[in-house]
């Protein structure tokens, strides 16, 4: 299973996005290799962009939507707590990566920031 990050979904949904072609290719590649999942945290982040729920559900059809568990939340908080405050970052990114790490899944992302905080997570990049 591969958990797809919001950064990749955003690029894939917007044909004018600079990473559109690479996100499209990355999604095609991972779909040929494995099943894919999207976090409910990604759904929340995408809802901010103004898409309708129906349109988003159609776009993500066939992808497993995973809930945040207590173990995911705990791990996200533990890793986030170690981050120096001068490197302020959105907590949602930590929830998504914690979900992939807790399940032992690979993580497809365009976001190359703060990778070192997740040494046991295998990253796949769409850009």
C-alpha cells in the first residue's frame, strides 16, 4: 500500500500546477505497483481548496480512505514535539506521515521537507 500525500493530489488535480505531469506519472506508476490510500487529513486539506465533496469523491474513486487512529495521532505528536520551534510546520503533515509509518506503507509526496524526522518511512517522490 502507498499513502499519497496532499501535495501530490493537489498537483494531480490541477493541470496548471507546475508538478502536474510528474504527479500524474507518479500516480500512474504507483497504481501499477500497489494499492493506494489517502488520509482523511488530506480530505480536510483538499476541502479548504473549495472543491465539492462529490467532485473530490469522484476524483479519489478507487483509493482507500484511511482514518487517523490513536496510534497515528500519538506518533505524529511525538515526532512534532521534537521539531525545533524555529522550524514551524503544519501538524497535518505529521499526521499523514505518521499514518504511513505506523502501517509500514510507502509514502508518495512532493514535499521533501523534514524527511529526516521519519527515518523508518520509505518515501516515493512525484517530482
